[in-house]
């Protein structure tokens, strides 16, 4: 497919559009989480469980993927389990450890909520060429890594007492 010509934009305009997108996406995540009876951090954590698929995460894995402390992940897992989103299953290789599995009914509930939105996003992506999609993927990946590195930098400064 040939992409439509794109309007020109300066880096400042792109940054402004990005800021507005992030704010709007955050509002959207809050809305989705509320409709599921979750908070945004618990929704993000459940998304990590879903992304892992059959490769079930340990609590430590989940803390790393969700960028929360291991102490925080205990509360997150307790809330997700009480809400019927996950279950803890014994680790087949280490009986002292448990892994986290998504509950099928919860998966269906999340898919039902998100699928219409994702269908609309897919329609937007369909308007872009393969090369443009590659640029978007690169940009999202690189800025995600930049953001995570900056969060870690801020947390390290907090830990140092700055």
C-alpha cells in the first residue's frame, strides 16, 4: 500500500503532539482500568502476564516487567487474584516458587474491552506504508527504552537522597 502524503511538522510540533497523545492515552488507560475494576498499575501488570503467555512469570519476573518493586508486586498479585484476573500456580521446576497465570474469563473480559480500540488502531496503521510502520516501531521502541532509563535515573537519584 502507498501511504498518503504526510503533513510536515517540526520537532517541537511532534513533541507537542506526543505529549497530548501520552496524556490522552493515560486517560484511556484509566478509563479501561476503571471499567475492569482495576487501577492502572494492576492493569499494566495484568498486561505483562498476558504478554508472557504460556511462559508464566514469577512474582519477581512480573515486578521487573511492570517496573515495580518486589514488595509492590505482592499487593498487585493479591488484588489481581481477588479480582479473578490471575491465579498462582506451583512452579514445576522449583516447588518454593509460584508462577502467575491469567484466568481465561478475565482474558475474555479484557479482550472484549480492548478489541474495538485495537481494531481502530489497526485501521490507522493500515494507512501507513511498511517503511512508515518500521519508523513508528523504531520510534516507539527507542522512546520506551529512553523513558524507562530516565525513570531508573530518577529513582536512583531518589535513592541517593538528591
